[in-house]
C-alpha cells in the first residue's frame, strides 16, 4: 500500500470557519484608516472584533492575502 503524503492547507479570510469579518469589511477598515479614521476602539465596536484585531488588519499582519499590487506600505 502506497503512503499518501499529508499536505496541510490553511484556509484564509472568509473561508476560515472562525472568521468574523468579510473581505469587504476588511477593505472598509483599511480605507477608513487611510483617510484618517484612527479610533481603533470605534472601528472594533462597529465590526464586533477586538481593537487588537483592527490594529493587525491596518498594519497588514492579518488578511495579507488581500494586499493590492503594488503592496501597501507597512507603517
């Protein structure tokens, strides 16, 4: 019997079963951040996630598969 290699595939974005945000919501968060809306607590409350999650989204630590070309700068 031939052994089948196990390949681990990580689900990203909305495909992940624990995802609380949609790609459209992430785009909205990033656009609001770009135009100067810097109140992380308000963004978090509006999207029902933690402020840490919002901070990771705007610094491109999460939802990296949605970066546009050329890549958005990390500030």
